[in-house]
C-alpha cells in the first residue's frame, strides 16, 4: 500500500501497490503508484534503479526518519528538513537486509 498525502490540506488516501511482485531490478515505481500525480515519495530505503526512475520522472525521493511517525515525516517535508536520497544511498537487493526493516518499505515496496 501507498499512503498519499496532500501536504497542504493534510488529506490522505491509500492505494494498492500495483508493482509489489517484481524481480530484483525490475521495479517500475510509477506503475506502483498507479498513475497518481505525486511530487515526492518518502521511503525507508529504495534501490538505486527505482530511485533513479523516480527522480527522472521529476519526483523527489525522501528518507523516512527512523523512529518518527508518518505525520512527523510529513511535517519535515513541509518544513523542508526531510533529507533526500543521494546517489550513494539505497539498498543493494531484496532479502539481504537491505532496507527491509520495520517501516522501511523495503526496496520499492
């Protein structure tokens, strides 16, 4: 599931992940977002391929802060204090401990 949040109104909705069953390296993050128009995405971790696809699509890819709530992470986006993933960040694969911890979202899940 994805939680979509309008940072101005704080209204939220959920959508199913249309790309949750894919092989490593075959993630299609825009398919996963079901064609929703979004400006950014907050994840605990993400593979480089998915991150690059999202950034090339014009999305900002933010790092969820461990130990904080969704609301706290949204507030950090509004205040422009939530860090973004860089070229050196991300997980290295599925099932190898690469970001599959609690709240991480795994690699493009």
